[in-house]
């Protein structure tokens, strides 16, 4: 199905990084691809995230959450967060080499790398040695220059205007 897979990064401080990767997943699924999404630093899959609820409708889609039931910031990281991130990275490494998926999305991996929950060098090594026919997407703020340099496509989401600034909180079906 996919002769040449590339490395994509969606980063920046603006909204839309995960949303863009989910759109790409929908497109790939429409062409019969097998897609894996690993969500780092995200949990509470049963009710919170719309993509988890709808994901069960697609037999070629697998979504794995590797995070706690809260948003992770540098000031509230605990050992459970680190354990979850490392678990997610082990799953990702195996999936990349498995030949089972044409598209692998590592959602919020840039964040866990930035917080030193997984080693940047391990991610770079896995990406450099990925099979030729696997497309890999990395999302999250703070994409490291080492990742940007090996990626084939990098998009920076830049906030221009956002309703959060007017007190509108995250909305079900739009932000989650």
C-alpha cells in the first residue's frame, strides 16, 4: 500500500496538532491502511476523548492511551507519568518494526520527550531505522531540533486568535 513512508511533525503552541493527525488517520483508514495511534500523557479513555469513543467503529484503527487521567505539565509530573510514557514508547518501538501498520501516530510524544520522560536519542534512533513503508507522525509542542532535522514534513501550529483567551473552556467534540 505504501512504498515510502515519511516522518511528519505537528508542533507549535496553536490548537490543531492532534486534530490534524486524526484527520490524517481518517484519510489513511479510508484507503484501507492499518493505523495505530499511541496517545502519550493522555488517559481516561472511556468517556473523555471523542476519538477513543469513535475509534471502535474502525476495524483497522487501534488507539492506545499511555497516560494518567489528567493533563501532564512539568510541575505535576510523577513517577506514574514516567512509567506510562516508557510503556508507550516500548509499544511504539515494537509497532514501528512490526510491519503491521502503515501509519503510526505518536500523539504528544514531543511533550514527553521535552519533559525527559523518554530519551530523545532513543526516539531519533527508532525513526532513523524505521521500515521504509511506515509513515510516522509525531505531535505535541516543543519538537526538538534533532527530530525536526530528520523529519520530512514539519508543520508548526501558531496561535493567532483563540476563544480560550475569552474564557471559553475546552469543548466536547471540538477539543476532546
